[in-house]
C-alpha cells in the first residue's frame, strides 16, 4: 500500500499543477444596454439582492473569488455559470418580450419561495447571497410591481 501511495500522491500533485495552466475563460462582460439594471427602475435594496444572490451566475458579469482561479474548481464554476446563464441571463433582459420577462419574474419568485434559489452550495461560500425574510419580501414586492408594469405594457401594445 505504501508503495502505491508513493506513486499515486506525487502523480496526483503533478496533474493538479499541470491543470493550473489550463484555465477556462472568465464571465466578465460589460453591463450592456440590455441589462436589467439599464432597462428597469430598481430600488437599491433590490439591486443589492440581485447583485449578491443572482448576478454571478445569471448575468454576463461574475465577481470571481480567489479560489475560482484554482483548477479544477475554476472548471466547475465555469460550468455552473454556463448552466445558470442558460436558464436565466439578466444581462439579456432588454432583448426579451414582455411576456418572457413576466415569465422570468414569476420563475425567479417561485424558486426563491421554494428555497431553490439561490443555491445552498452558493450561499455556503457567499454568505451575502443568503436572503433574509425581509429581503425575500422586498424582492417579491419589486417583482409584483414590475409584473404589473409589464402587464400594462403588454395590453398597450
């Protein structure tokens, strides 16, 4: 067993070092004219909720922490962001039809209410992303107001 350990541990260490030279691309786009912050009037409290709990995985702007630069964590983070953006990308908000925006708000609200978002694995490492009852109510209120505005917009078109 010791013989195998003397071979396996150094081999694993070499592989980990080599992996550091192969990093995935970063999700560091600029805030575009289509970004939800550019298209909607959002109170600072709700902006803070979105920034802390949503935008790292659901926009084109991720705030990376030091350990996100270490392989294989960097590849897992890249995959997680890709999956999140495929479900909801708030950087593309302005490109959607009002019905799609309404649907996104409804889905966001449901997932927060059901405890599905933000992910537990995310809030474990990003404590600011863990939403309090008050923050959830602020989000629900904002989403309801915006939904009403979108419904009016749809009826006027």
